[in-house]
């Protein structure tokens, strides 16, 4: 009787082992099949990005996709994904990289969400679209502003033009002039500059909240440079702050609101409110005693 039980147990164990082996083989074969499908999307693509408010490309880009795998959070099994990057052509070291993009080889749909490090923040980007016959067409959305998302079209195997096209819009770098009393009343210029990093410039075109630099230029006396200024195009507000430990004030804060003119308040970090300045837009800085 014991011999019969042992033989039965051995047969059962062998059967179970065979089933496990068949299942493992099936999983490996299925993963290989799925990887072969997703591999069709891998490669280098070249093309352009358009802003929502422009019918001309704002930059040429190179998109690179590579097939990889990740562990599924629900099953623990390996599943195929696409990793990749967006490189802004004509610049060095300006890449947006992403991992674990979802790609459906049956209908070509592509979705990935990834962070980008900018001047003073981390913004979430969403790249969605489809790949059909070697062409990716989709949208690049920044910070949840879907209404101002950019359009992207890149073609596999095509070299992207090296030179960026129209990243900076004229309204991204205005110059204003006003008057402020230091020792005496004198001209002061407010210069807003959208020429930040290429990645920042792209993101600025894809949403109404823009990070720029700002400068208060008092011509003969002092210049206050704000390396990070937040400009909200929805309500015309600008906020900038800079710490200057070696200065008498220790730093400055500038707040502006735009209507028919640009009205700004300048605060010193020690004395508080220093001036209210009413600026009007001009074409350039004109300091009489400056070469």
C-alpha cells in the first residue's frame, strides 16, 4: 500500500513539474512575441514640435525609442515597455528622458508620463499619440495644461534638422521703462528674458505659466538681476525674488501685474516696500550715459 502511494505521489509531482515548466515556457515565448512587436517601434525619429498658438514649428527634435522590459506591479512578471528621449536639435545636453512608455502594437497607441527638471520646479509631462508606418504623431502636454499642449510629429529614420526654428516668441522677452526715485527720479528698465535653457523654452511655449529671468536696470547706478521669475500669462502677474547677502537690503522681491501698463512693486528684504513703478513697453534700453 505504501509503495502504491509513493508511486502516485511521484507521478503527481512529475505532472506538476511538467505543468510549471510548460507555463514558464509559455511565459517566455509570450514575452518574446510581445518584445518582437514592441521592437517594431524602436529606433530614431526626426521631426518638429509645434506650439498650440503657432502654425510654424518651434523646434526640431530627435526622438529615440528603445525596447525594454519592466516588472509588472500586479503580477510580478516581466512586460515589454519603451524607454526613450527627446533631444532638442542644435543644442548640447538638453534631453527629456522617459521610461516605461506604454505601446500597443495592435493600434499603435503610445502613452508616457515623466518629470522634467526646470529652473525652479519639476513639471510633469505627458506624451501621447500613435505610431503608424514609422510616423509618430501626438501631443506633448506640460503641467496639466491640455489646452496649450504642443503637437509633435517625427518620422523614423529621418534626420531632424540641426537648427532650432522658432522657440522664442517676441512676447516672451519684452522690455519696459518706468521711473523710480533713488537719490533722484530716474529711468528704470524692466527686462524680461525668455531665453533660458532650450528645454525650459519649449515648456514655456506649452503652458501659460512661464519661468523666465528678469532684470531691473537703473542705467547709471545699479542692476538687479532675478535669475528666476514666474510669469503667469493668464492674469498678467509676474513674481521674482533674489537673495543678495552682500547688499544693504539682503535681497529683493518684485511683484508685477499687467493691464494697460505693467505696474510693479519693489520690496527690499530689510526695509520692505521701496517703490511702485508704472512701466510702459518699449523696444530697447536707452541709457544716455552708457556706451
